[in-house]
């Protein structure tokens, strides 16, 4: 099988979120896909089921090191990049992926790829003190002006607004309390964010913890960023139901990443776009038999 290694949401090589994309997979079974994803050990590995379109899109499956997921952001961008460059060169403007969460269109604008995310679902609001304990923080580290809330655009996250960059950088999962948390909640991934970026042109900073999927901390999370975008415009956290901004992630774990958001909400309809750059690292052949 042909495979590609990419850095997604990256402004340079060896930054962003690492991704492996497999093409020409033949009759590879679900079990074998999971074995390969575990062997590679990236946050996610994507498998292009067919190089031909079906129902207006290309079928793709996505696996973390321990589980298949219905949707993930950086595999969507990375797989669309590979399709556009190596498999379907005629589709210059956009490519649609058929994921388990539904169809995800990816548009190309220069060197930026933009994915349109599904309409969000908002779950329950949660106790800030409880989340502070899970994150090893004090209750005062969570911004009391906005809720801690579950959101999904295909993969659920608990969105936690923090009061400062210091609180963001101090966050550390308490394993015992996290286990209790995931046993009683729908949105088991946790996204924490604060205003102010790592770089001068970034408006927000975020970190994402998804231990239940075998990812202690994710370098760049397109699915979670879409959830946060929906949260921002729903609660008008930045003063408007329309935002266009850049978000920094991954700096604490040595994988500086940049994700871009364009989002709005009008009459309860959400238009959510998450974008970033893709950098090629390597390609090769994988011998599975």
C-alpha cells in the first residue's frame, strides 16, 4: 500500500499534527486498519477506502491508536490534500469526503485548506469546579462569565473557557478524576482555551486532551476547533455571532500548530469553517502481507 506522512495545521516541517494517509488499501479489514494505526501511533491515521467517488464523495475511515472515530479534522484536510495532489487532479477547487459522521467538503484556497463542519449539537453545561479538578486547576482559573459545555460537530468535546494563559499552560489531566469524568459524560475529549495567542497574529490559544482515544494531548485538533467555533458564536464570547481568527495549539508539547476559524450563526444556522496548511514529509510503501 502507498502511504503518505503529512504535518497538518503546520506552518513548517515537523510542526502541526502528524498524519499518515493510506491509499491503494485493497481489501484491508477494520482490524488491520486498527493494527496499522496502533503501529504508527499518530493521533490519527486515515485510510482512503477507494480512489473513486461514491455518492459525491471519497470514502475515508479514520483511526486513533485505539479506536475508529466518525470524524476528525486534520485527517480530513490531509486526505483531501493527497486526493487533490496525487489521485484526482481534476478536482482543483474542492473535494468532498464521505466519513462516518457524514459528508465533509474541503475547499482549497491557495495553500490553505478549509473544511466545512456539520451543524453543531450542544449538550449539557457542566460544573466548573469539577472540570477544574479534572484539569488540575483552581475554580478561579475557569472563566466564570461563560459556561463549560459539551459540543459536537461530529466528535464531541467539553469546551472549557480559561481565564488566563498561565491557567492554560498549567492544565494537566488528573488521571483518577478524568476516569470518573469519562464514565459519566458524553463529550469525553476536553478542549481548554483562553484569549491571547502564542504568536502575535493569533487571537486564541487552546489545548486538547483526549486520553480516552489514546491521545494524552493532541497537537492540533480540527474537530475540537470546530466545536469551539460554534461555542464562540453561540455565546458571543468575542462580542459577535461572527468570528474570523487564528488559534495556536501544541506549543506545550513541541508541535506548534495554527488553526484558522471562519464561523457565524444566523437564525440558529451555523456556518463553521476550520482551515490550515498541510506540509508533506514522506511517502513510501507499506507491506501488510
